[in-house]
């Protein structure tokens, strides 16, 4: 059986030392994916085709049951594929 720990007023962990004050640079991703499978209960209707140019905020797909719910592109670019 799993032990359940309920916290009240937070948890104070005593650690020795201090964290390093350094920032890491991350690479900018070249490909961004928006998958309808990630959204539970959504029946997608695709609004774009492969190799179509899209701008940020343009609808990529909508929910068939609720067409007012649109899923838009977070970035501008070219659609590589539709699955």
C-alpha cells in the first residue's frame, strides 16, 4: 500500500549550500507539434493542409462537436504534416 503524506503549511527541507546562480541557454526549436490526441474528448476537424503557410493565431483544427472551440497555431510557419 502507498503511504500518503498530507502537508499543512508547506514543507521545509533543510539543504546544505546554495544553488548556483547561472542561466543556461536553450536552443530555439525548429519544429513545433500540436496533436489533437493530446486533448481528451476532442473530435478534430482539420482546417489546414500539409505544406500550407500559417500565421500565429490561425486555426489549425476545431472540435466537430463544438465548432466554436478552435485550436490555433502558436507560431508562424509551414505545416509539415497532418495526421
